[in-house]
C-alpha cells in the first residue's frame, strides 16, 4: 500500500502546481490522438465518431457560448496513471481491512463501527468519483483507528489536493478516463449494507 500511495502522490502533487495562463494550445486533436491510439478510439469512443467530436465534447463553454479547449487534455497520460493507482490503492486497502478481520472490507467496517457516511464533505469534482472520495475519507478513519498514521496522513493529503480548472479536469476524468480506466463500484459504501454471517464467510472461504 505504501508503495502504491507513494506513486499516486508523486503523480498527483505536480498537478496541484499546474497554472493555466490566458494562452491556450489548440493542438487538441493531436493531443487526443497521442493519448488514445486509433484502435482504442474505435473500440471505446466509437459513439463520438472522430477525435474532433471528442475534443469538442470536453470543451468548456463561456457565457457567450464560445467554446474553449479543455486545458487538462495535455495531461491525459499522467491522469490515466493516477486513475490506475487510485483503483490499485483501494483494492489493496480492502486486503488490509480483511487482514484486520473485516471480511467484507471497508463496507463492513463502516457499518459495524457506525461511521456516519452522510457526514462527509461534498464531492469536489476533480480526480475522484464521489464513491471513491467517500471511500478514502472512511479509509482515513480506519487507518487512524488502527494506528497507521503515515498512511492516514498521506491519504488525507490526497483528499485535500486542489487543482485549477476543476470542471475541465472532471470532464476529462468522466468522459475519457472513465472509458480508458473505468472505476470499480465493488467497494462502494452503503449505509444499508448487511455484513455476512460468520457461517457465510466460512463457506465463501472454503469455496475459493
């Protein structure tokens, strides 16, 4: 987990320092072709038809209806790696929860420890999906409870990162990276989740 979190942090922190000036790069289609090979585009983005249509769909629209190229699209390769590391970190966190006796991972921890899932910050709309943001916030609580203070500090650091042009950033994450690196909802927390009985857990372990 520490290695994955270190790599994730190393990719995210430089993006917090990105500042966009008034000048824009109009190599929009070229940037997308570099980030999405043609074979991948045909497979995952066929509904857009062309790179031009995809570039147009992620543009920002000003009040005068003039469209401005998405300023984060030059960072798609780094953003893709971040999305991969987020998924990997959550999967590893689930293994840690299971090591501590929570067979159903953080979902079980949140319910059995009466974590208030409603008392969370609003989704900032940037690099994380709402359910991932909620997961990492709850994971932070677990890490504190179990005295993993270093992991807890660095997990909280991820949650407090801020970026410029967050609407453009979220558009990239949702529209493009959502297809290239789709998020998993297997670990989505729910206040209605019912932990398995001990017998059911043993039966599942025996069947593996």
